C-alpha cells in the first residue's frame, strides 16, 4: 500500500492551503487560532497548528 497524503513540505503547504481556503469559504472563523493536534497513540507526535491572518 502506497503513502497517502503529502510526502514533502511543499505538498503539505499546498494541502493545508486548500483545507484552510475551503474552511474559510464555508464560514469557519480562522482568525488567529491555535489548533492542538493531539493523539492517543504515543507513537504519533502531538503538534499545535497556529494560524494568523496576514494583512495585505
């Protein structure tokens, strides 16, 4: 069975960008949020994803 999902940092960036855009389009409030990504499996590391809206 092959790998699923991103296998490079660029693929991860693209995937996150697509998910964030879809959430924004669906009305999810993403402004300056922290999202803990914790797992019950001790073999999977925990992360925290932080989003900050950039002003253009």
